């Protein structure tokens, strides 16, 4: 009995500004109990809640600043749709902008790297912002049309909502993933993917070294190694986009988010270890440069491999395991298990 009331109270309060929620909860809870007789049955509770109306409509009556373009009955759903449609559309189109601009730059063969990079970033961001704005406009228009046409209006004598559909308080009040962080992760992923592909295509200078008092550029990695990096970069990008979309959609540490994050972490670890175990990773010139400095001779070998690379692989494994444990722990904790 109390659980049904609490679910209803929560569904109303969650649609209001955070600073108003506790006061509304106390007031609404008191009103409901005043309307019920002592020892009220489940049927009596249901009758009272249906008399109060849908949580969305009741929340609209409590709002201090009513919205009229989208009515209270639709506003919460409208905001929820915008929260995942806008960033999702904006980020996906921005990524497409980055990719097409990078492809055009590689095809043109421009050597002005600063100009190329700024062009890629500006085109991607402008396309993303434009797409997000269009998504906002068309989503708003869609809700206005749906409301004005009365497609979801309440029918006489029938309820437009069901008590069985009220959200569970414990499950919906979990710690949520930050939308801004999820979007930022996708943006950073896109930028570094573009940089990585330009790097592998030979469009960016790789290292500056001093030689006989002069400064010159040299490449670090062999072309064969860079060719292996391209599919790894693309696979990492695809996995990162999938994780980002899932995070934006669920906005919490759900089982689906957990699986996506763990799978991405394990796949990333496997690909990193594969690349670090390639025998001819560095160019002869770069290898000779470090040899002349005496760095390679100072580094001990572990099973025929440079100790620095072995240490890096160990750190990658430890970091991946820690990330997976953290992800599973957050998911279990937020699932109330």
C-alpha cells in the first residue's frame, strides 16, 4: 500500500525542479493520506490516485513556472526525449563531419597541418551544432502537433495512465551518468581518432629531435606498424561510439552499460598488447637516435623485450582490470543487489 503511494509521489516530484521536490512530496503525501480512510485497501488507494490524475498532469499544477508551448502532460516526456536525442544526433553528425573533413584533407594532400586540423574541428563542430538545433526544432514541432491533434488526449471515462506503470523509487533514484561527460567522451574520442588517422597516414610530423645542434623532424613508427594501427583506431572508435550511445540512452550504470564498458575495455587491452608486441614497431632512425643517447643500453631486457614496454603492458592490464572491477561494482551497487 505505502509502496504504491510512494511510487506515485515520486513520479510527481521527479518532474519538478529539485529545490521544490521535498516540499511537494510532503504536501502530496499528506493530501493522499487525508483522502484515505483508516486501513485503506489497495482498491481505495488506486481510486484516490486516479482521482488525483496522472503524475504528469499533477506535476504541472505544482509547477511555479508553467510551460505552455508543451503542456505539463507532455513536458517531462519532451525533456527526456531531448536529453538523449540532441546529444546523440549532434555527436553522431559531428563525428561524420570530422571523418568527411579528414578524408577530404588526406585526399587533397595538404601539408599545412594547423590549417587542416582547424578545418576538421570547425567543420565537425558546426555540423554537430546545426544537426542538434534541427533535432530540437523538429522534436518540438512533433510534440506540439501530437498534443494539438489530441492523439494522446484522455478519453472520457478512461485513464491515460496506469498505476502499474509508475516507476519504482529505488531503481529510478540511482546515481546517474553525467550527460555532459558522456558527450565529452564522444567528442574527445572523435578528435583523437582524427589525429590518429592523420598520424598513420603520414599527414602529421611525429617527433622533434636534436641532432648535431640542429632541430629536425623524424618519424617514430614503421609504416607497417602504422598500417596495423589503422584498424585498431577504427575499432576503438566504433566501440567508443557504442559505449557513448548506450550511456546517453540509459544515463545510469545499467547492465547494458556495464557490458558495453567492460567489452570495450577488454578489447582495448587486447589490441594494445597486440600492437606493443610487434617486433618492428620503431623506425631505424628513431631506434638509432635512442641508441646513440645510451637509453636503450641502460634499459634491461625482460624475455627479450625492453623493460619499459613490459612495464607499459603490465600497467595496461592492471588499469583494464581495475576499470572492469569498478564498472561491475558500480552496476551492482546501483542495481540494489
